[in-house]
């Protein structure tokens, strides 16, 4: 967590199986981190990784702003393949 980020809340996890806690604690220990620091890293990574829906929405937005269609992309790929085939026979 960045030093400029403010701590905004605490999180309580209820009914965490002992086996899961032990696994997480072992992973934290292997990284020489406290369980809290390890879980902050895990949760921060999860929160910063876009979901598939977010990625697809970004792709749709980029495609819409470029004015290109799927047919345009297919035609471009075919043109490159045809040129490579002609070059290498």
C-alpha cells in the first residue's frame, strides 16, 4: 500500500475455515510478511486486476473510438497472412 493512500476501513472475515487461515499464514511467513501485510497485498492485487467484463468493455470502447469494425480487423489479418504466404510461398 502506498504511503499516500489513506486507510479507510477495516475488514472482518467471518467463518474463515482454519485450514484457509493456516494456508494464508504459511504463505505470509514464507514471504516474511505479517498475515495482515500479506492479505493487503493479495487484496490490492485483486482489486487492481481488471475483470473480464472490464477488459471487454475497454476493448469495446477502444474499438468504438477507432471507428474500426471486426470486419476491418479480419481483413487486415488476412492481408498480412496473404502477404506472408506470397513472400514465403
